[in-house]
């Protein structure tokens, strides 16, 4: 189970970062399919995206035209959608059969699995409540037995008002403190602290004016069933944005 810091569409121009993601993917056992939970799709009830290849969702504005030409034609995973329905209960779910992958999903996948041969299913964030999302992850944990890789995609710190594109400025203290606190909580498996991060983490209001980019790590932690957390990618980008990514198990 993974949490991937996905950056913006510009990530794919960052050769060093793409290289880190590619090496990480190459070191993992190759999954049968990927179940993706991105910060960029909030919809209640939990909604299943397309189960066949559909055009990508370019959910960003004002970028150069080349970023709207990126393609990632991964196969759909209808069998995985049925497995999610079985685990979560069809009465609790909805479908969006025309919705393709958004940039929180396809950007890291282009870097990690550029051949686009692995089936991918994206599901929405049905809530920003950590307890509810942890329960979703825990309910989906049996998919591990079917060699499904559950991936949360976001950013552990995400304050667009502090973005610094050049990367020349050192990360501010509040970003470093929040990043380290999160790492320590995940390393020791302190689920109580993780689920109460809004009240307990230092610098949380500055690090996360909104919470959709953080909570995908809670879904991944729920699916991890207590597996230890390690951090294959570290560092900061855009000034205050931590690149910390997490592998459980």
C-alpha cells in the first residue's frame, strides 16, 4: 500500500523526481491492478470511476498546451470495480462510468508505470473525515490478497499560498515540523495520532489550509493492516511541499 506525493503536471519535467518514482515502482512486486485514491476527486458517496479506458481529466487551468496532450491509456479494471462493490456494499456506492483518471492519478502513474499496461480503477474520496477514510481503507485491505496495489495520491503539506516555483528557498519551519511529525506518527504506527492530526500535528493550519491532499495517506494506512511505514522518496519541492512518499509493508 502506498502514498505518493504527486506534484503538479510539471512533475513529469523533473527528471530526478521521475527517476525516483520509476526506481520505486521497479523495486515493488508488479501488481495485478492499481486502485487509485486521488486528492482531486471528492464525491459522496464513494464513487467508482471508469472501468474502461477513457480520456484523462485535465483538472488544471492555464498550463501550456503540452500538458493537455499527455496520454495514459491504461486498461480498465471492471473485475476490480466488482470487488470494491463486494467489499464496501453496492448500496453505499455510486458509479461515474465516463470519468477518466485525473492528474493526481495519472501523473504519478506516467512516472512509475509508463507502459500503461496495468489496469487502473480510480475511486473518489467520499469524505475528508479521517476515521471514515481509515475505515474505507481497512474494508479494502482484502484486495491485497488479489495483488491489487492501493495507492493514495496527494501531498502531506499543501498550501498553495506559499508555493515557490524556483525551489531556491529552504522549506519553512512549519512545513518541516509537520512533515517530521507525520513521519514519526507513521513510523511508530500511532493510528490515534494520525486520525487526530488536525488537533495534534504542529503547524497543521499552515501546512493544510484544506485537507484533501493529506487524507489519501489515511486510506492507505487503513489498507496497510498495521504494516510498517518506510519513506522511499524524501525532500521538498515548490518551497513548502514535502515530497515524502510512504510505503506500507
